[in-house]
């Protein structure tokens, strides 16, 4: 959930700022209280190898920069359609429609729009510049026990950039959290672990077939990486997003709970109920929202899932 102040593209330099390593980020949220302990600066990085159909952050799927469309500002002039070299835009009943399979993110439609209805929403930044910006919030970290959280997308999908930023934050003694789907090369995961104080690790489904159906990827690597991180002594909060019809049944929760109890070390668990706040983002991106008809789980169901996990001896919190 976004609670803090959003830093807009353009505030940071797009140059490398002395570091040769740069990466693509979508936004920086300052004064967040939902992405780890204390007051945090959360960096949302672009790109994700998963395709969870209920995703709350569709703006971060693409590794490349993305464009947003605001139908309420559109005057229907069609200049974006004419400017698009890929034929990705067409006139629809509710405004201009984007074909995501054709769009190559060249940004020409943004430049062509006379009404400010199209906007670039992400940008490239050097690791040194990013850390310089993060470090401005250091007084708040000191007072609250906070720090920086790298989120996404999947931050490990830009591993060189992530490692460089983590290393520089480490030198400044900034507490570092990484929110991950766990879908990464094992060597990369352990390299990140050496520079990370806390993982916020998503565990969606333990059943491999269901995982493939709902996220588009196999979960063997996700489960083995979680086991390896636990074995390494990493501090981990395991986050279970509770998605109706996907993993809110007692069997899926039991499988997740059993997997966690068999890990080498003890870890806290957070249950995160599905919410529909992302609906507006899909509309702006011109994407269809597959979770449109999904109803958030009622509080009693969320509490019941948390109780089921607690009975296995796990320490469980319900997140927002
Ligand atoms: S960003 Fe996508 S939709 Fe816009 S002009 Fe380029 S290819 Fe076309
Ligand atoms: S150029 Fe801008 S105002 Fe014109 S149709 Fe495209 S989005 Fe709408």
C-alpha cells in the first residue's frame, strides 16, 4: 500500500552520477510505513518475471519505461494514434485503447499528445544518484528504526543495479529490506542476501501446478531459494497474499504453513488480503484488469486463515 510521498520522474538525474551501473525504476515512495520496520523509503523497480493475474503493481511488469493514459484528459484528437509507429493504438468506446503486445514503449505518443493525457511514468537512474536520494531520509530512519526497501516488480530482475544500490546503502549503514517473489537465480539470491538486512518474501502457492496456472512460472526455484535463505540465517518475513479462489482455501493455507514450519529457521508470517486498489492503475495503463470481479476476502476469512497458520506455531500478522 502506498502511504507516503511519491517522488515523480525527473527529480533524480538520469545519468549514472559516478556509478557505471544504472537501472529502471517506477517511483520512490518516501515515509512509507508498510514495507518493513519504521519509516521507510520504498524504491519500486521495473520488471517482473511472474504474471500473477491479480497483480497490484501492473506498472512494474515491463522492464522498459511505461506510459500511462488518462482518459479524463483525452480530447480524442487521435494524434497519438497517428504518431504510433507500431500500430498499437486505436480508438475505442471509452477513449484510446493500447494493444500491449504491439507497444514498444518508444514514447512517441506521449510527445504527440497536446492534452497531457499520456505520460511517461518511469525512468533510468544511476545507483549512486539513487542512493544519494535515499540517504536524504536517513534522519527518519535513525529515529524510527526504518531504512530503504527495494520492491517492484521483482527487484532481483535488475540484480547488478540492486546489488550496487545495496552495497552503497550498506556503506552508509542504512537498513536494507528487499521485497521479492523469490523467482531468481540461487546465486543471485544469496549474493543479495549478503547485503540485505531483511527479506519480505512472497509465498503465493506451494502446489506447483496451481502456481504455474496463476503466476505463469514454476515455484521450485521460489521454494528452494526460500529454504536456502532460511538456512543462511537471513531475516525473513514471509508474506502470503490471500487471493480468493487462488490460495484462500484451507488446503493451500495448510501447505504453505507446513512448508514454513519445515524451514531451518523460524520466520514471521504476514497475511495480506487481496484489495482492488490497483483497478485504477490498469485503467490508466490501458490494460484489462482480470481481477475486476474478484471480491476482497471478508475480515473473518482473513482472521481464520491467520488462525490456521498460528495453530502451526507460526507468528502471524495481518497486513494492510
Ligand atoms: S509508446 Fe507504445 S503506444 Fe506509444 S507510440 Fe510508442 S509503441 Fe505506440
Ligand atoms: S493525442 Fe492525447 S488527447 Fe489526442 S487522442 Fe491521443 S491521448 Fe487523446
